[in-house]
């Protein structure tokens, strides 16, 4: 259990009332993300406040109305999950860096240079974000921020989300293995068997996955794969 001196406030505005608890900043952040941690370890004190700094406790009436319970652990779980947990500067920086990596990964996966139809390396996207002074909100989802990031970096590099069609040809013996991974990358639009026993298909994949898709097919077939971008 964290000491009062090292705790931070988790706050929730609920049913017209303010509810606050004192929590370990790291454990509360982990708990909010879904990690299974005993609430007794997260809380500095098993009390629900309406103003934690002043030590004013929430009334039983307010708790019953908001949480259908006066049990501080039941209420604390809801407050942490639905409310806001104060973060230390270090935590905020770490969360922001983690979310930034996820945004870059999604853009690298799905975006291409429309001039070349090829994906941008992650480092190029990262540099464009730095030059465009893109701000990443650690509390917003990746999908919420990707479009804004694209708009910001489009003035620095040619980029857009686009799916591309790739033609592939493999020996028939490997179709089972290849079938099982195509759904991880995209979808098969056309396919047919050739007289020599080989299998050819046109697969639609996110633009940024062209290279990794080819590498995966090469790995599965021992290099016996032919791929071509259909422009």
C-alpha cells in the first residue's frame, strides 16, 4: 500500500457528484489499463472522498446513488476505470512515448507514398512528425489521432492511406501455409491454379505491408515465391 505522501488523486464526476480516492500512481495506471491488481494495494487509504485534499468524505447517500454501494473498494474500481488518475511527469512522458510508437506503427503499416506506391520507413514518418511538431495525446486512442497526424505530416512528405493489390505465385505444396497467413495481412481477391501445379492469387493488403508480406511468403515457401505490385 502506497503512503499518503506518495499517493496521487483519482477523480470521477458521477451523478452530479465528485468522488476522489488516493492511489499509487503506477499501480492505478496499470489497473486502469486492465492489469489485475488487488485494489487494496492500489489505494493509500480505503476511503472515498468528495475532496481528498481537505479530507472531506463522500456521503453514503451519494455513494449509494452513484455506485449502488457504500463499499469503498467497489466504488474505487469504478473511479479508477472511468475517472482520471493524476500522473507524474515521468508517467505522462512514458505514456506519450508509447502512444507515439503505436501511432507511427499504424501509419507505417497502412500508409504509402502515393508517388511511388511504396511504404515510408518508420523513421521517415517519425522525422516528419518532429518537423511538423505533432503533439500526441497519451489519453486518446491511436485511431483518434492517426488522421490528425496524417494531415500534419502531409505537408512534409507525400503520404496517404491506401490498399494495394499484390499478385503472388507459389508452388502448390505451400498453399496451406500461405492461406493461413493471408488473412493477417489482407484479403484474397482472385485466385486460380496453374497447369504446372502452382497457385496464383491477387491479394489486397495495406500499402505499408507490402515488404513484410513478401518476406513472410518467402519465409513460408523457402524463397519460392514471386510477387508483383499491380499498379
